[in-house]
C-alpha cells in the first residue's frame, strides 16, 4: 500500500518535472526562433553563434562541476562588443 502511494507520488513528481522542462524548452526554442528570423542571419552564422553559446554554457557548467564557480539561474552569457576600427 505504502509502496504504491510512493510510486504514484514519484510518477506524479516526474511528470510535473518533465512538463515544466518541456514548457521551458518550448518557450526558449520559440524565443530563439523569433530572434533568428528577425535577424535574417545566414545558416552558417546562426549555427556558429549557437555553437559559441553552447561552448560558453558547457564551459561554465564544467567549472561548476569542478568546483571553480557556482552558477546561478542566470546563464553566464554576455554580449559580444563590436570591434573598433
């Protein structure tokens, strides 16, 4: 009896977590699509920038795992400043 309730509770929590994760992913995807469409960037440049962002986030996560820094909910991404001529 208790095991059944425990399993149901875990299943319920897992579903709630997955639903929240899916919703967050959908919102992020839609926001990125909006920006990409607005910028009308080429496919290679778009992929290059997405890879730069991916690298930055993975490097930050690696540092967090290794205990170098503590990440917050705010991604450690900053804007690229234009080069001065």
